[in-house]
């Protein structure tokens, strides 16, 4: 029997290798896009980082429209709540339009076009100053599709107008083809059937403000603005809704904006009456609750564009232009704005205003004085001192002495009783405010802010002006009130916040506070106990600084800022002297006499004859020794401490027809385009 060799098994061929595993085939691009179109907008936006090709595909107009058609509709208030965590407290100004909406950030004082789905937002520029304005957001499906913000505004005695902002476009408003034919009575336009719709009144008389307008006007029509050809049309309301108060009527988009509905909210009665506009020409009554689409928004990838200032300053030529324009005076820039819309957009921007002010503050020279009116006048009258010297122009006069704060980054402030006014002495832009209402008191006559004192400062970290109110002390009837400090940042309309730690000592209500830029603090004079109260704006904390010595015979003691440092000015009628104290550098609480001005030789400047304190306004750096500009309310003059002479610049004594009556309010001139109202107010009304 044959036997196999022992190594036969080793010589056998190895088994064949298994067949290769089948490689997975990538899904076609059409299938991938179909999957991406069903993702939430924020998740789909993140997928753009996979590759350049996917970034282009997921950003295309076709994919954005396909994603919008497949997306769900979510609660608009819930979306805004999540969006507010990134942009502060927000308030919607319009309904959702293909996922975008106009939203006001209250804490930032900025109006955005925002996408709550992706969290993107871009700020809008200021519109034409107006007494009343309303907003809308539409979508033009032509030319690839683009959102358009619409602003309809009304000016007292100057008619009405409309302007359009192309989202992602040039970065500025442009006028529409025609003005609105009706008066809008309910702000916040609704987009449906390719148009932005507002409730309107065809024959609306002018009202003093939008609140009075909403309270007294009734709606009789719907005014519509075409997002395509940018023209207006109007359609009468149905008989059952015509003549009803505007606040009881509501326009609402239906079926994803394919139809427009009108809901009448009857007082205490349900169901509500509802009509649907058919073919843009007739209203048809329908059953149903209505109004649901208006409180939803679409999951959307629609872009919001860049902030308008980034668009305006995108090119190197525009940035070079802004560097050249900032050298011009503020009033000259007012004329230069008419060159073109792009130049106007540059000059009207907050970025340029801050750059212009910083440039001129560094180059500040001789003091220029403006004689101005004071609140509660609604029209600011400001006359430059040179005009009074060169002609017989009489400055605005008051019956009592009024002190104006030194300009703080372009703005000055003056208070008279319960009225306050912020103004720009150069451009004459101003804002009047009720002290009590602006700082959150329930009544403008509330005793909580009696004996209060308001200081104007600047927060360099957030680049915005700040008003600080110290209230408390003795209040009518003579009783003690709790000391309190409230801070109002001007970007926030009437939203003062109370500082947790109140001031440790009460401030003197009849001595205006002063802001010192170098240390970022506002200072108040205190009498009981006699000290100086300092408030750090950035840290919102108080500190008490010892006051200089108190010689006998002093009648008034005020705080001023000279040369970037704090000074204490003491007036003594018995010796007819004005003493200026300066803090000793490096020694807290120590003071040294800087100047002792003997003014007896000039009766119109003598503390014995003047009504109120003699105020050193500024130091003239162009003269040797630094002449000091003095203000008495009736005379202005330069005191030379080196030669102990005084040169009268202007005096009401030269006007015998005044019979020694009347006072002017003198303010320093600081080249600035800064406006005294917040951006949100400038956007809606000026």
C-alpha cells in the first residue's frame, strides 16, 4: 500500500483568498442635498465646513429655497428667547419673512435683521429723521431673490416718504419710487403674496407722536408695498372691520404667506371675526381662529448679510476717504453728505462719528463758546459767540442762572428742575427728557428724585454715554428719603438700572457734578459731611475723597475739570477772590492752591456782584501761562494768572436795553457728530 510522503501536507497549495469586501458607494449629491434639506438650519449651516464644494452647494439659492420648503415652522417667541441669549433682550419689530425678521436689541440699542434659526444678525443703518416711522420686511423673488427692509416715515409739515434697505446690498437706505398714499396706524408690516402690508388710514391727521396716533386713529384700509417693483397700493377693509380701532385689528399671513388674513379681536367675544383677501381685490369672510402663522417662523438658511458699517467700510478707498473726511469740521461735513449716498453712509455711521470726535479731541485748541437755550424748549437755539461779537445777535436768555456741563465726547447736558437736555453744541442735535420718567419713576412728580443730581459721563469699555442720577436726602415735605443711584446708558431708551450699593453720603443737589475723562469718574460735592463723592462708571462703585480746606467767608464751592484733572473752585464775596484747588499728585486727599484770582477790579466778575458762582470753563493752551476762561452767566472773560489781568470777551452789560436782566448759558464747543439719542430712537424717530 502506497503511503504519502510525510511532507505532502506541507506542499499543498494554500486556500484561495476570500473575495474582497464590497466597497460602499457614496450617495449621489442629489440624495445628500435631500438629506441636508431636512436638517435643522443651524445643523445644515455647520455642514458647509465639510468642503468647499459643499459650502458652495449648501449656500446656493436653490438649496436655501429647497430647505425652506422642507423645513418646519417653530414658535417665534421661543426662537427669540434663544436668540436673546446671544444678543441681549430683544423685541420683534416685524413678523417672520422666509425665516428673517427685524428685531430690536434693547440692551444694545441696535436694530438687526436677524435669522433666529442660525443665530446670525446684521445691524441696520439710521433712516431719514422723522416724527414717526414703521418697518416692514419683504422678499423680492426676482434677480435671484433678496430680502428688503422697508421703512415708511412721516415728518411734521414735510409730508411722508419711504426708503428701502437691500439686505446684503450696499449698506445704506435708498428712496423708494413713490411715497406712501396712506398713513400707517399699526407698526410692523406683514409679508404675504409678495407684498408688505400695513393697517392704514386714508385720511389721517397729524398726531404729536405714535402713541397718540395709535390711540385716536381707526383703520379703513390696508396699504401694501410691492417688494418687486417697489410701488404702493391700497385696498379698503371689509365692511365689518372698517372704522374699527387699529389695536383691535390684526393682519396675519396664512398658508405660509400665500394668503393675507385679517382678524378682528372683539372685546370679550369669541370666536373672532376673520377675513381673507382673495386675488388682492376682495375680502371673503371665513371661519377660524386665525392669527397662528404670524407667531411662527420658518427654519431657514437665508443669509442676513454683513452689518451695514462693515459693508460701507469694506473697500480700502472708502477707509482712506473717511480718514480725510474726519479732518473737516462737523458743520462742513453736513454739506459734504450731499455728494453721494455712499458719502452720506460713511458720515452718518457711528464708526465715523467716533473717529471724527477722537481726532478733534486730540487736536483741541482754543476754546470756542456757544450760547444756548435750555429745556424744556423743544427747539434748540445755539448761537456761536463769534456771531454775538460780530453783530447785534442776542443770545438766548433765561430768567435765572443755568450751568451747562462741559462737553463729554461731543455731548453736553443741562438740567432745570425736572427737565434735562442732552445736546451737541455744534450740530444742535438735542434730546429733552423728564428726569423722573427717564429714570424709571412711576410719576414725573415723584418725590424720590427731589434733591437729585444728574451727572453725564462716558463708558470707554462700551463706548457709550452714561447718565447717573443720585437721589434721596431731604425731600418735600421735609423728610428723609433713601439714598439711591440710577444709571441710564443712552442706548437704552428709558431703562435706568439701580446700582446695588447706594452712595455712602448724599450729594449737594445745587452743585452740578463733573466728569473727568482721565480716571473715568463722575464727582459730586457733598456738604453733610463735607467731602467729594466719586463714582467709577465702569465698576459702578463709589468712593469718598476728602475735600480741600474750608476757609471762612466762602459762599459757593463747585467742581470743575481743567486740563484733564479735577479742580475745586471756591468763591469768597468778602475778599472778592476765586480760589482754585488742585489735588496733589500721588497724595490722596491732599490739595494745593493752584490759583487765587483777585477780581475786585472787575465788578462784573467779582463774586460780590455776580449771581451765583464764577465758573472757570477752560484753560487756553495757546497763551503763555494758560489763560482761564471765566463765566458768570452775564459775562465771559479770560483771566491771565501770570500777569493778573482780565480781558472781557463778552458781556450783557453792553446791552442797556436788557436793564440788567437775563442770563445766558455758555457751553464749550467740541467738534463732534455724536448724536444725543440712541440708535433705536434714531431709527424709528429722531
